[in-house]
């Protein structure tokens, strides 16, 4: 008797759960447009060529370009309704690993594939190899938290000493010399770096090592090589700490500074005026770099020590990595059409609004050629 | 027992010692709170937490001293223990209250029906709006599938260990179940990634995630079920067997129903544990911003993954979404926990207590 | 296991002639088809579970061997984790230190409080309150660790500055409690957060044990005029001591393997810092989470190798817990 009653109750419960789940399935929606702040309705864009783009494209890698990909996907999917792009911001290393294992259609990485990795890519790209396509540029901003100081100028030497724990107080003479007008507090310098390995760290330390090798003697690497300082997980973790801790200084992609209203350092590069971390200044610095990849590979060498006026030297270039030939047939259509859109003039224009720097015309033209020949 | 309520006039009876009145602890508590506030104000301590600590300390010390003077050493020690236990309990309530308060306060900003019934779709991380429907659906499906794999295997294994297992096999299984409880969750994800996706060549899917989650779930189910089955009195088994009921029917009809309450609790706690896992989902389910109702094909998302990614995006809109999703997740697990406790109480074997 | 042949089967109604229950219990070869099927099913599940575990163990060992054969540093003494270098160099002493220290801090804080709460629920709280209170404590166990991490980094850590400065003022001379005024993202902070996270596990198990303590002993003590504390000290705590220890072991297991919460709260480094209040150190799980995303295939192997060490530590903890539980059974003689 009792058992039967229990069973019936269990059945009722089960039925409730199932119907609840069904109800849930029925009312969900991917359409996130709603009046007001939900984002304006995107309409089909005639400049995007879908060709045979269909199916689910998986890509992964750099988290630095996530916002750019978001913006592109939004435009792209509104036009090419048969395609779906799932970009997973797992980090450049994981993106490359996944690509080399054949899990993804393309990878995004903050550093170009090295020679070994290109050799390894021959396994995935039958009879061919992977190419690096510079697609997104961006300034790495140095954010700080100093009450009463809205304008701070530093140079590579001072930055190196700050992050290397040599400069311990904000009223240090080296900082005073660069900021004669600022009212620098007598506050402990608290430098923060990434606790996880990251392409941003790689680029930032490459700048320090190139522009101030004495103050920063360590080899640039994805893992923080310096001694001292504190760390936090991810750029968001760093942004959180800088907001919380007085006297803190750190580095992150520009978008974290602008969305959290964190002031950024102007760099004294030797140019006429100290340069600010802005999209335009980053583009100018990228233009000072040159393509060093062979054949259709377009990996770049950046000039971190540039003294050009209005060129902000701490920049990050994110590459999309795909097979030159031998891409998987089922994803080739959508991959190619999506990459084409990213490299197009319109695609590059989307970047500015999202705190990224477009790739200079000369280089992006080459990217377009390479993308057009992907097969 | 003496019923004295006045301290000044000790009871004439020689059998009862002096006792503090029943309202004494309350008075001491109020007194120490007031003193702590005064100290805090005078010393200019900003943190209310510090005020609370001072009050707790004063309360413990004061009740000990007063009791020691009036009631004697033994009673004073008793008072001391009681006040310490109370203080410890209140101390534990602080983090819980703070945690829930933070989540509710920060999470309720964007938590509404729209949030629950829409996915992120093509919305960027920096834009306002969007929801968790895709993640919620993914979590529900993956957790349900993981339970479908892990619960039968776990239950049957536990039955084997308790009801049948005597030999080497049982010992080896017990050892490996112990080992299994120590798996870092990312390792379970890597294992499924290597075997299922890279070697066998299947696609990323909710199902792959469910397999990784079930690996994490099985040992918890086995161990809790094992404990519960051992609690079933042998007399019940023997009586059933003596009546000529076959052993398998004895297990199904006598042993399991007797311990069903505890087993359900164990299973629910296991479910609660895997619901919060991020790493395996990231590795083998892939994650997507779109709704995918089919767990066997294509990328899905899940709530912990969603929270993690929205937090990493690092802007106010995404923080709001992360907290609201955390609120949803806690609510979901809370409801599960409530259901589990309900079932446990409702079906618990009637013990002598 | 003591379910076996302790008592003679009670007198039965011989509806039909069956072999005595005892016989069937001893022989695993079931006589009836139903029994055979059921035994097959349950043994099959055990074997399935074993196979999965065996496969995972083999997988881990294989990748560990791959990683260690190329390590140019000593796995047990190198204070570095550089798997991308040629030749790669990595070692675990910092991770062992951080993992063990943070877990010990967590235990030192959590065990006394958990025991007190368990006693509160089992012996002090008003009857009607103890149920809801137990549920509230359970809630802490259900909160996902990422939420703990966010809460720890955004809410708990800023509140600790005052406490740490105070510790530095009065106990700084010990060297363990030196605090140089950075963000409080140290092993101590991690230990405190882990303590909150493992509190419910320890409380729950201890509570169950305390509730099982023999009522006769307690009543006898009360009858002799003992105070409530004396009853607990003389009859409840001795009975529950080993149970509390095994509960703490379970909690320790969770503390050792916690990933996301630690990664969000700790400011790790590959140096061992004598002071617990200044940033530094790291844990196995946190290191895996921090390094995994940018690691190449080899880097992943190295991380898996460190995971295997964590595995061994967890196994030892589990083993110790099992031993103690087994001892408790002998001690109490309970047919549990």
C-alpha cells in the first residue's frame, strides 16, 4: 500500500519535472532584440557574401579579441542565417592546441605560430600548412589607481622598474621627473600582473624587454617572468584589483579600461608628445611593424621601440590561424566567408567602435588575398 | 532543581547550589553588545565585523566570570561551552548571510523572465541584455544525462559491494572508488576529450559533457549509497529471506525502500556537486551563445561556464549577468537540496530516535 | 562487513522447502534466474566502474611519464614552472607547500567551528530550530565554487586588510604574520575561504555522529548530576572523536582539490614566502587552472603529472579516513 502511494507521488513529481522542462523548451528564444537597450535590430547586410556558408563553425583561442568577434558574429549571423559561429575564448595556447588537433575551423592567437607549430600543422592541413592572418590590433593599456592623479606619463624605463619592484613609491624621483605638475602621493606602488599565462603578458613584456632591456632583463614569455608584484586571474581580475586597491598599476586590453573607467598611462616614447593608449595610436604603431611571414603566411614583427609621433607602442596583434589548403570541406564555406568579412573594409571598421585597432591597409590587403585563396 | 530567581537570596535547601536567573544570558548578551558598540565608537573602529567580534568576546568572558562567581567552577565551564557554541554558530551564519546577500543584491538587477527565457544569441559581452536560457537548458540536460549514467551504475555497484561483494573484485572496486573521489574535475574533462572526441572522433556535445560529469558523480553516489545500505538492519533482510523471498526481490523490495531516503539525499548532493562544474563543460561541451536543444549534437552551454565567461568579460553588463546567473544556479541547487531533504525525511527508515 | 552470519535465522513458516538463508548468503552463485540476473547486473556495474577508473589511471600515468621524461629540472625540488622553455623545467615544491598550508589553515579554522555547530544542532539548539539550521548549513555546501571565488575576491578580501594589519602589528615578529600592505590575496585568505567552503561537510558528518552517541551514557551522566558540558565532554565527544576526524579528512579532500575559488582569490607566485599574509605560493588545482589555457600539448602533460600528485595526496587522505572509520567500528562495536 505505502509503496504504491510513494510510487504514485514519484510519478507525479516526474511528470511535473518533464512538463516543466517541456514548457521551458518552448519559451526560450535566441532573439535578444527588445525595445530600448537590447541592442538595435540588425538587418541583413548586403556587403557580406555568404556563398555556401552553412553549419556550425567552432573556433577558439585568444580572449583578447572576444569583443571583436562578438561584434562580427552579430553582423555576420544576421545575414548568413544558415551559419552559426561559436567562438570560445579559451586562450591562445588552448586555441592553437585545439586547432592542431583538428577540433576547430580556425584559431585566434595573440602570437603567430612558430616554425615547429607550422610543421605540426601539416598533419591537420592535408598537403599544406597553416597561415597566420593578422586581423585585429589593439593597444595594451597600463591602468592605474592614484587618487588625485588623472594624468600620468611614464616611459619604458620607469615602467620596467615599477613592474620589476625597483620603484616602490609613487613619489619616486623618476616618476616626478616625468610628471612635474602632478601631485604624486606618497603611496606604495602595487603592481599587478596576470597569474594565468597569457598572450597579453607576452606582448607587454616584449615591449618592456625591447624598449628598456636594462630595467626589464627577462625574456618575454606568456608566464610572468618578473619577481615581486601581485597577480590576479584574467584581465577582468586585474581590472577588479586596480579598482579596489589604491596605488595599484597593471596592464590589460584597452576595453577593460574603458568599460571600468580606469585611467591609463600616457607613454613617453621619445616622440614629441607623450602618446595615449588609443585605437588610432595603436594603428599607427602597428603600421610601423612589418610582415615577416614567408609566402602567404603573414606573421608580423612589431616595432615596440618606435618613436614615431602618435604611435602607442604596446600593441597586441591577434592572428586568425587557418589552413592554407586542406580545410575541412564541411566548414570551409562558412570559415572563408566569415574571414572574408572580417578582413573587409566594413569588417575592419567595426573594430574601432569596440576599442580595437584596424590592421593597416597595406597588410590587410594581403590578408584579403590570402583569404580569397583558402581552400 | 531549585527554582530560585533571585541571586541575592540563596536557596535554603542544601541540595541546590546558587543559580543564575534564566534571563541572565540575555542580559549579558545585551550588555556586551552595548559595551562593544561603545568601544567601537570610542576607538573609531569602522568595521561592523569588529564590533561583532568584540561583542562576542565580551559575552563569552562575561558569562564565564559571572557564572564562576555565582555558580561555581563547574557551572561556569558549562556556561562557557554553551556561549562558545552559540558564538560559533553565529559566526558561521555571517558568511552565509553575506554570500546570499551579495548574490541576491547583485544578481537581482537583471534577473527576470526575460533573462530566464532568452539566450545571449548574437549579443556581445559588452552589451546590456541577453539571458541564460541556453545555459540553463544545457545544465539541465547535461546534469540529467549524467545522472542517468551515474545513478544506476553507482547504485548497482554499491549494492554489489554491500550485498554480494566479498572477494577481491569488491576490494579493488572499493579502492578505485576511493581514488576516483580525488579526481580534479579538469582531468575528467581531459579524459573524455582524449578518448571520446580525439580518439573516437565524436563531436563536441552535451552528451560528452554528461559523460565527464558522470565520472565525477559516480564515486559520490557509490559511497553515500554504500553507507545508507549498511544502515539497513540485518534483521529485515533475514526476515525477508526467511519468508522465502528471493534475494534480488529482498534487495529491491525491502533493502532499497528502507534506505531510499538516504540514497536520494546522497544522489541529490552528487547532482548539486556536478551542477557547479566548469572545467569539463568548457573542454568537451564547447560552449555557445545560442540555444541548442539537442544534447547529442553540437555545442551547448552551461550555467557555471556562463558565469565564468561573463565574469571574464569584465564589464558592468556582464558582471550583472554573471551574478544573476549565479543566483539562478544557487536557486536551482537549493531547490534540489530542498527536494532531497524532503524525500529523505518523508521516506527515512523509522529508527528508534 | 558484519552483515553475515551472526544470528541463526529466526523460525520461519515453511511455506515450501527452501535452503536456509545462511546458505544463500554465503554462496554468491545465485540459484534462481532472477538472482542470477541481478547479481550479474550489479557485478557488471562494478566492473564497468572499474574499467573506467582503470582507463583514467592508465591515461594519467601515460601522460605523466611523457612529461617527466623531458623535464630538465627535478620534479620534486625545482622552484619553477616553465614548460614552454627548451628544455622544459618544472617542479612541484611550491605547489605542495601552498596546497598543504592552505588546507591546514582551512582545517584549523573550520574543525573547531564545525564541531561547535554540530554540537549546537545536536545538543544545544531548540528542537524546532535544529532542522532549519541544519538545512541552512547544508546550503553552504550547495553554493558552486565559482560563486565562492567571486565573493571571496570582491567581498571577503577587502575586509581582511584590517585584520591583517592588526596581526602584523602584534604578531609580525613571528615572521609568519608579516603583512606588507598589498591586496590581501594570500594563502591565509585562501585558507579562510576554504574553511568556509568545507565547514558544511565537517558539520554534517559530525552532527550525524553526535546524534548517534549512546543515549544511555548521556542519561547516566545526567543522573549523576553532570552539567550539559560534562555530559558532552565525557560521553558525546569520546564517542564522536574518530567520526569528527574522518569528517575533517573528507573536508580536507575537498580543500586540497578546490580550483576556481582559489584561482580567483589567490595571488600566486613560484616562490615560497615565509609570511602567510603576503601574496605567494600556489596550489595544485589553481596552478592547473592558471596554466592550462596557454599550455601546449607538453605543458598539459606536465600539468597532468602535477594532477597525479594531487591524486596521490587525496588517496592518502581518503585512506586515512577509511582507517579511522574502521577503527571506530571496532571501538564502538556498533552494528552500523
